[in-house]
């Protein structure tokens, strides 16, 4: 059965945006050709929108730029090396598609490490391309949106959100790598039906969730000069958070290039450097664990002297020494886990894990 048994196949094209690698554009076009059995030309390069390098939300301008240049196309997939964001200060996306629209964009910013993609990177490009195309066809909305019912509360025909599918690859690279290379059976059935496009929800099917009235009440009261003392700390915290977000973004952009602890192979560094690193790491761990144990021993000795006096029985001495040793090791491990989580949080989603 043909992919589009509808008399007229959609017109599809790839549009380079800015200065993406030519190999990436070729890979995206080839994926669309092989999957949908269509002629997919690569059009002339268009300029990237002014917000391309911004940390703010910039995905919508990319979609608008592609749409303005491809009004005669049923499906235009842009390719850019810029990072795409739907929300400010969030990790970049691999791609974005306009649901029930005609345009989508694939970003190579975190999919490729160079101009010549490896076999794994080509697979990732292909999967993201199919995900973007499937989103424009409505496959994600109606078959893989996390629900087994449509907007009217009725069961979806054939929909199975738990079935792995390339149209919903997840939010991380390891999830993208683990998804199938093509669409699931339900998606293929939808593409091979009489119409490849699902009907978008009717206007009266959308539900608007209003903001909490208390939030607006507080804002109005502050605007009128009516302030409550308990709201001042919240306002101060809010100002600090707003002021710190740009700083945090810059820190994350720098630390995001740093490796995660334990991910660098010894083969990548000279032997003398690796030897020095192992020695320093060993003695640092010794000092760190010993310090935690000594702190707990001091605390337990202080409590014992306060409750029972300076004289120690054999059971009490064993309890103090054993308790200090165990509590010190547990505390050291706990603090290391907290520090590692804080480090990863500042770095943002790692390149090898994030989608």
C-alpha cells in the first residue's frame, strides 16, 4: 500500500536556515525521500531569524521564516545549526513541528558534533526528521500525546500511546537512541488511510484554564499601594530569582561544556596527568571521608560526655566508634550525591542525555 494513497502526494522540500552542515541537509532530505517515497529537493538557503542566537524562546520565528519562504509547499522541513527553544532558559530542542501545519525545523546544535555526521548521528537526524514530519501530520497529537482518548472524550481509533514510535522519541538523547527507526503500526495505518491529515480539534473543544484570582488580586493591591508585610519576602525572593536567571544561564552555557564526573576516559589524557589526577583524587577522598568520620566522632563524644560523663564502658566505646564510622561514611556519600546533583543542575541537561 502506498504511503499517501490519495491521488496527489504532498509536495515536500528541505530548507537550510543559516549555515547548517550540507551533510545534515542531505541526510534530512534522504530520510524524507526513503520514508515517504517522494521527491524531496533541497531549496536555497534562507537567513536565520535575528533571535537565532538568543537564549529566549526562538522556535516560532524559525517556523515563520520557513513558512514565509515555502507557501507553495505542503511540508517544508528546515535545517539549522542554531539552538531551538520554545521557552526561555530551557535546554534547546532537537526539532519542532507546527501541529497540523506545513512547516517544521530540525536543529543540529546538539545532534551533531561536526560537519561530518557519524552513523549514530545520521540515525538521530533521521529519527528527529520523522518526528518533526509526523508532528505536522498530527500523529503526535492524536496517537502519542499521553492519552488514550481524543478531545471529545472518545477512545482513539487504534491509538496506543505506550507503543514505541519515532514520532514521540522522548526528551533525551538516550531515549532518541532507543526509539524505533520509523513510525509505529498505528501511525503507518493513519498515513495510509484516505486522508493523511487528522482533523484539528474544533474551537469549542479547547479548554481555557484561567489564572488564579489570588495572583491578580495581589498584583492589583500592590499597584494600588496596598501591601502586606508577609508579601515583602516573597517579592524579594522573586526579584532575586529574576535577576539571577540570566547569570545562571551564562554559567550553564559555560559549565555545559564540562564533562560529567567519571565520563572522561584515561586514554584521552597524557599518562603523567592521569597519574597525578589519581593521586590527588585518592588523598582528597581520604581527607574528605576522614573529616566526616571525625566530625561525627566529635559529636557523639560530646553527647556521651553530656549525658553519661567522661567515663566510657566497652559497649559505649564500641557504639561511639562504630556509630561515628558508619554515620561519617553515609554523610560523605550523601554530600557527594548532593554536590553531583547540584553540578549537573547548573550545567543543565548534559549533551549526551538531553533531547
